[in-house]
C-alpha cells in the first residue's frame, strides 16, 4: 500500500490515479474529507500532528510526502513525519522538495526543507527527492480576474522561469514510488522552456479564443496578495525567484525526459486541459 499526502491537490490527484492504474493499493491523506473513488482509501489526518499518522502508515510500503503551506512555518516539525514513517515500517519515501534548496539555500523555508531532505537520507528508508521549480498551476491564481475582467495581474511580466506541469511531477513521483531504480535519486523538475507571465497570458488568451490583458503588479502588491495564501517569508522567497532568477533557476532540466522517456509538457498543454477554470 502507498500513502499519498496532499491527495486533493494538483499533484496528489493525478498521482493517485497513476498509482491505481499501475495496480497499486493507495491510501490518500488530506486534512478534509473527500469522496472516495474506486480502489482508494481516504483518511482525514493532519501532517502537523505526526502522532495521528500511525493508523495511516500502518502496513504502508511507501509514502509520497508533500508539505502544505502551514508545514513551512517556523513552528512546524515535518521531520517528525519522517520519524513516524520509519517507525511504522514504511520502506520508501518520495519527498516533494523545492529547487530553492540549492538555488536559494539560506532562506528559512529553504533551510527547513534541506533539514527535511537530510533527515530522510539518514532515516534508514529508501528515498527519492523531487525538486521542482514553479508550477504551471500557479496560473490558477489568475482565473478569477480572467473570468470576470479578462485580465491577468502579476509582477515581473517579462521575466520568465521554466515552470513545470504538476501532472509531470505526479508521473515522476509514481515512477519513483514503484521503481527501485530511482532510490537515492535527486531530480530537478522543470518545464521544457522559460516562459514569462506575459507569454502565459497569451497562451490563456489563445486557448480561450478571447483577448486577455496583462496588468503588471508591483512587488508590494504581489506580496500582499500572495501572503493571503502562504507565509509571508515563503511569498518573499517566491518573489525573489520570479523577479531575479539565477542561472540555475533558468536552467531547463533533462530529468523528466530521462525518467518518463518524453519531453515535459508545455504551459500551453496545461492551459488546454484547465481552460474551463478561466472561461467567463
């Protein structure tokens, strides 16, 4: 049995489906109840309460570990989740980390994630670390203003990074959970090309068949909006990357191609699958 945390999110949902399609037994975990699908056991639990995970982890052979925003906070102790997994007999953990642990290693959130990676390496379990950059699905932040005003509002309109499709992350995670050849691997996951917010706006407009205006936010405006959904420090770290990406953050990684045997999906691919969220 494989435990999938963050099961209701943009990675957890396609990961669960990929594992079921591969014939695996899956237990999904989230903080809120969801309707169970065929072949999937769902458990309501909170990673912030590691002691409550014991019934979930009992009998599990592997776990996909994705931290919610709250678990990046100063008081969070996600390393305890690793200890609980090892104590419960879990043999393998695939951790969703972040590219920032190598490109921006000194921010508080990056230090905590590096600590989690190091804890996993010394846990005695098999492990794989996935380090994506930005996600295509972050464009859903714009869905409301596109529907209502045909406008995308974002900072740094002409600065791009190679954002990645969460479905690609899910497929890589499924491969790592089910294939021991990936044990001990550290994979950087990016899209196939650098793309700017202005170019993303163009892709959304093309998929809609409607004009969509791009409005550039100041950094302060963007920080105020992002801080409603994540810790302010994490929002600041994200804005640092979006505004002044380093050469390492601009690099297109070959790892998705190596693992899946195909190129990463484009932002246009993601937009085509998710365009209903943007329709007026």
